[in-house]
C-alpha cells in the first residue's frame, strides 16, 4: 500500500489519560487500536491527518490480546481499503513499517523487521473458535460444528466433523450453541438444544466435550406465557451466581420471549426465577418476538446489555415468514439489589 494511503488510514486517539494510534478497516467500518490505549474509557476522540476530531465508542475489547475496536458514526467511504496480511505472508527478517502517532508526536513511519510471525501473549498462542449448527450432507437433522482461526476476522477453517451429533433426550434439534468460560474455575462449557437444554464441559482443545460431564438441564414446568423452555440457552456469571437464559415459544411467534433462572453451578440444577420473564413483546410499540439472546458485560464494570433479535414488524403475519425476517437489537439489562434481573423494556 502506498504511504499516502497509510497516512489517510491511520488516526490519532486521544482522551483524558493520554493518546495513541488506530487504523480504519473499511470492510468492517471499525477502527482498530490497542486495548491499553483505551483502557478505562467507553469513548475516546480520534483525529484524522487533517486534525478533524470524531467521537469514537469502544465497542469490543480483548485485554489478553491487547486489542480494541472502535466505532465512529461518520462517513469514511472515501478512504482506501486496507488488506490484512496473514501469518503466512510474514517471514523472520522481513521488512515492515510501523505508522502512527507515538507518545503524542506527529504522524511518523518507522521501519523495522519481523522478529517472529506469531508473537506470544502471556507466553501463549491464541486461537479463535466459531461454533455453529448446520445440516450434515448425509441428512438426519441439525448438528453442531466448530471452525478455528488465528484471527477474530478469520479465515475460519472447519474442524471437518461435528462435535455434537445427536440429542441426549431422543428428540429436538442440536442448535443454538452457546459457550461460557467460568471466571471462577477457568473452565469452558458448551450449551445447546431445541426442545431441551444440555450442557457439557469443553476439553482444553475447545473443539470437543468431556462426554462424562454432559447434563440435561431443561428447566421444568412453565407455560408459553411465562417460562416453558424451547431453545437458545445463554449463560453468564455475576456475584456468585450462574444465570441461565432461554427462549420460550417459536421463533416466528410474536410471543417468542426470554426467561431465566439461576444456579450455583455452571451445569445446574437451574432454579427458575420467581419472575422469570426478562424480555417480551410490546404490541403497542410494534415490538414482536424479542428473544434468542446473548449477554454482554462492559469489562471492569457492572454494566450489562442484552442482545437479541426480534421480528420485523412488516413481516409479522405468518404467511410472510416472520421467523426469518429478524432485526438484531441491544438494550441495557439491570439487576435488583437481590440479584434478580429487572424486566427489560425493549426500545424502538
């Protein structure tokens, strides 16, 4: 890439604690910087080479890899594209140039050489795992697979075989996979199920389960109006409790909603909450079928968000296929002093 293009793509990061550098990835409409540059901040300022300031939100961080992603609500379509090189394009001793704003200085380009294509972080190499459900070529219903990459943006390579092939209860589908790493023990767990909820501890390779740990944890009881478990388990940990969330009813139903329970263990048993419904439709606002969720915690805070999909209001009629016309949404999720989850009011 020409140096002039690099000059356009590298921005300066500033905040009350100091400054650093970031670069723009046009294919993802995100800026990439180091975690240590934005640590402790939810928003920072970024400046282009003409010193134009923009407000950037910190949307994702990985402290272990010292990576952070920033989003700016602006038009950067005129900027050139940047191609990320894979490990196989680098060799020890190869020439590299480092561009940025070191220690608050003006834009600089420093020339150096590659010492190692794969750098260690805390003495370890890191891999990225993408879990999914799919139909096997031979048929027989959904199964769960996993693909692996050296980068969070891929390319991901499929393991070559499924890791979950059949239902532990003899019915339902093997879909809606969720992975949770327990902050207490450091162990990782796999959860899945449609028509049931199952979980198992993952082996250290993250691509196979310890079969002897597999448990069926389907919450008992409930009705379609409250907590009858259907699918989409999602697990997180807070203040000594493991929270289990699941979806009720069918994905194409306006009544599709989220319920929850808690446990003292990552593999249950689950105690259904007294007020189990966390998120449900609001017809007055034309909000239908808000469910199949995940939960995000802002690192280092007690700030939580629920991410879910809902039915596009223009496709609510059954003949229009509501189950496949979805919108991804995010809302703040808050807790009562006793640890129970407050009912989420979905926003427009």
